[in-house]
C-alpha cells in the first residue's frame, strides 16, 4: 500500500512530487464552490482555499511522508492559518467555546499519537478523516472565539496550553514516537528523533506565534466593535 501522498521521496525527487490526483482536484474545486456560495468574504475564503490547495498539491504533501516535521508544519498551517481564514470568511457562528476547544485539543493529540498517526499512512480514508476533522474543529474553534471573545479566555488558554505541552513533549521524548520515520528521515540528514525535535520546535515557536497573532486579531476586532457600540 502506498499512502495518499506516495512513498517517502528522496531529497533529489522531492521538488518533482506534485500531487495531482483527480479526486483531490475535484474535492478542492467542490470545496471552493461550496465555500464561495456561503462566504461573506469571498476573497478571504479564496485565500484560505489557495493555501489548502498548496498544502496538499505541492511537494509538502510528499515531504510529510518522509518527515514528521513536515507533517506538523502542514498541520500548523491548516489549523492556525487556513482554518481561521475560513472562519473569518463565513457568517458568524455561535458555538460553545470550551467544548469546542476540548474537542480540537483531543483530536490534535489523537492524530499525532503513534497508533492513529500510523493508521493515516495505511488508509486513505483515515488520512482524510484526520485532516478534515482537524480543519473542521479548527474552524469551529475560531468561530466560537470570534463570536464572543470576551467569554472565551478559558478556551483560548486551554488551546494555547495543550499546543505548548505537546510541543514540549516531542523534543523531550527519549525515543521517536513514529516507527514509520525510523528510516525515512535519514536521506535528509536527520535521525527520526532529530526530526521529531524539529517538529516540536515548529509547533512551539511557529505555532505559538501564529496563535498569539490570532488572539491579537480577535482582541482587536472585539475592541473595535466595543468602540462602535459606545459611539
């Protein structure tokens, strides 16, 4: 069985590994049509869609088969950039912040755990279940935070804390979590443990910076609405 993005590429092969699967292209076009039909801000939704398309069509998809750090980078961009853009493009949804944050955290940890992670490499259905559930709960979380940011401090704190804890566990682990990458990282000059440490650093630094930026945008929007109501 070959995973959806193909077998792990060698470094010299990587830039030629574009994923032009017809089912993927069709799904992306259907997602674009549906999103534009419901979006309040079509330009913002189109930007989110373009990022999602790049993350799955570009060589990053193949790189995520070889490097756990590439998979983590893909997930950071999906959940902390693409999902917020989608949430801000759609009409406001009032969702319960804390249950939504707990669901997002549970899925984020679940899909990076050894067993579920391995399952995504052995089944296309599981692979897409992972990505759709992460993006879906990411959109739901940002929608909940956006609807009433003044009442979502606990949900935001929980989200930041769980990302930080996972980011710390990855580099501090004494052994690699994922047997799949025991050999796939070596052509890139990394051991599986070093690749995992890089993944933790990406989650900690890039993920943390993106989340703080997102919280700043939400707080700024809330303050602007409060000033408008006062006027």
